[in-house]
């Protein structure tokens, strides 16, 4: 056991977060996302939801302050409303990053292409639609 590390963060996920450098991206995916086919570094967290993992990751993970949007969400379809889970994401991100918290929406297929370049994908059991999120790592100052 370690002190002050959220217990939801697995040893494998902690290793990945530590390995990542400035500008690297990590994807936290919902249960519908094709995670296994989009990465060589897959961390399974099937029993968890995205908000809890996002909150835990951001306790340790600095967002990139050198870009306007250190966070990206998959854009909804043309007839779909904004998912309620996005409000939770904004709240969690602002809690950990009061200033550096820009969020962009990425078109679905562009989001898929971007995830293929990400350092790793964390696959969750999240059932909300459009619940995928990309985080760009910053530096500790």
C-alpha cells in the first residue's frame, strides 16, 4: 500500500502515467470504444467508470499548459444532445486544473485516429455514450 495514491489506480496504470512525458496523450475510453484495436498499450479497468478514473488520474497527472485544449472529447452525432457526463468532466477537470482546463470536441473519426497515436488507452466499463476523453500530459513546475 502507498499513501495518497487513489486506490482505483492500478500498478499498471501508475507505471504508464509515470512513463509518459510532456505532450504524450492518454485516452480514457467508455465501454463501447474499440480500445483493443486502437493501441499497443491497453490498461483494462472494466469495473470502473470514467469520472472516477478521471478524478484519480488528475490527482497525479498535470495537464499541458502550453496548448489551448489539453483535454479532448469525442463530438456527438448531429442529432445527439450533449451527454450529461460532460458536465461531470468539466467539474472534475476544473477541480484539478482551475486555470489550464480547455476542452475541445474532436469529430468521431478524427478522435479514433488521434487515439491510435496516444501513449495508452484505459478501457473502462463506462456505459454513458460519448464518454471518451483524451488527456495531454504537462509538466510539474
